[in-house]
C-alpha cells in the first residue's frame, strides 16, 4: 500500500511504462528510496555493532552500506540509459542498465569476501558479545524494512521490466536472511560461550557471496545475448501471420539493446504468385504497424514460396516426414526443386537445435541426405544448415 502511494505521488502517468521518461521516473524513485533506507540502516547497525562489539552486526551494517552504493549506481544507470542515441551508439544506451546491475552484483561479492576475512579473524581471536534488547528490536525493525524494500523493488522491476531493480529486490531478500541469522546469533550468545558470532558472520558472508554470484548470472544473460522469451516470439509470429498473404515465418532474430529498445528481423513467406508490389505493401505495413504496436524495430525479409506446384508440396511433406523420424527437433524452410527430367535437386535450409555441435553438423546432414535418397533415389538433397535464434513453444 505504501509502495503504491509513493508511486502515485512521484511517478506521473505511472501506467504509461513504455514511455522512457516514465520508466526513468520509476528507476529514480527506486534508487532514491534504496539509498535512504540503506543509509539509515547502515548508520543504526554500525553504532549498535560498535556498542556491543559484534562483528556480525557490523558486517551486516556494511552490507547495507554496499546496498546504498548499489542504489546510487542503479540511479546513475537509469540516468545514462535514457540518453538519446548518437553516432557512436546508434541503438541508444539501454544496456547501461544491465551493466549497472552487473556492477552491483560484483560489489555484493566483494563485500561478502571481506566479511569472511573479518569473521575468521573473530573466530581466531574471539571477544564477548553483549546482548541488548534494544539491539534485537532495531535488528527486527531492519528485517521489516528490508522485506518492504524487496517488495517495493520487485514491484517496480516487474512493472517496467528492469533487471537492475529485480537484482536490488533479490539483494534485499538476501539481507533479510543475513540479518535474521545475526538476530539468531545475538539471542544464542546469551547461553553459548564459544565465538558463535564469528561462525554466524562466516555464514552471512557466504550467503552474501552466493547472492552476488546469482545476481551476476542474471545480469550477464542480456549482455551475452540471451534467447528472447517464447511468449514474445509467439506474439510476433501471431501478428505477422494475421496479415493476408503471409503464410509462414522463419529465421527470427531478436537483438536486445536495453529494456525499451528491441530490434527484430525475420523472414516472411509469401506465395510466389503474389504481385511484387502487393507483396511489398504487405511487408511494409507489417513492419510499421507491428513495430509501433510492440514498441520495437521490426525488419522483414520476403521469401517467395511456390504454393501452386503440387509436386513441390508433396515432396516437401515427404521430406518433413523423414525429418520427423530423427530423434531431434528438425525443421526446414525455403524448399524448392531445381532441374528438369527425373534427376532433380531438392534445395532447402534445415534448422537444427543448438544441442547439435558444429563438428557433428556434417554427419547429421549426410544422414538426412541418405534418408531422402532412400525415399527418392533420383533426387539429390542440397542442404544448408541453419540455427534457431528464438525459443518457440
């Protein structure tokens, strides 16, 4: 409820999340709230940790300090992300948001490593931990703040599709667990004599490092070029096939240049008997309308398909049946028959799954050729291997 109140107060036109300025306002709000909350928690925990001489509490306080720094990085990231495209960056600066999230994850790992060293030092040279009810209450308050901050960041992250905000939400959850462990060590220290504070500190540090590694994996994927979501690809195909005259789609490639900048290219199949000017208008309308509707830049290559030749259609269906006999997901496109008389060439592109290694491609192609030769002794298959760059359902 408080999260929605903040959004309603500080984000104008909050429902228009496709607008870059609205999206930036969400990012600014998340960053500023994160800085304020974590700075407060750091100050309170550091004072308490020094007062009761607890390395675990102090470690947890510096974790909050790193969270405040990460919120600053996220804030700066949203600022740079919204910069317009220029000559050196024609697709804009959207990937800065992913880089800022990656920096945050590295900071989390570094802080965890430093805490491990401090905790081991405490185990080797133990000092008494003084239990205070005020300390316990403040730490419980800290857990409550972090639970809310996680929900707040996740709400913003899901609403605007931000990896950086989702990373901050996950980091806040890790803080909830680590602080809960500190509370446990504080309570148990009343009855346990050995340096449980140091051991708990190691556990907290290891969990922090684990969270950092998880964040790194999450933020690296879009930078490396992850496959688009199947729902997104399915929606593109559905919209393309809704245009009269387009009978098939293949070779879909999606490039992500940031959460609000996506470039998509694909091949649209059109009957070869269609007038070339009519086909061009169909493709042109699809490019413009779908780009606007789905907030992306769509480029379509037209592939003419022979739909009138019954021999071609029947042969293609037989080739598809042969491919279905292989224990893998194989498909074909751009199928055509070239040559006169009984001896003809079957020419097509065969899409193979990424599980098939490059070194095994030739063997697979020869196996498919042999299977086709067995079915059509007078036909020669000329196969071009293709890869799928999108996940289809």
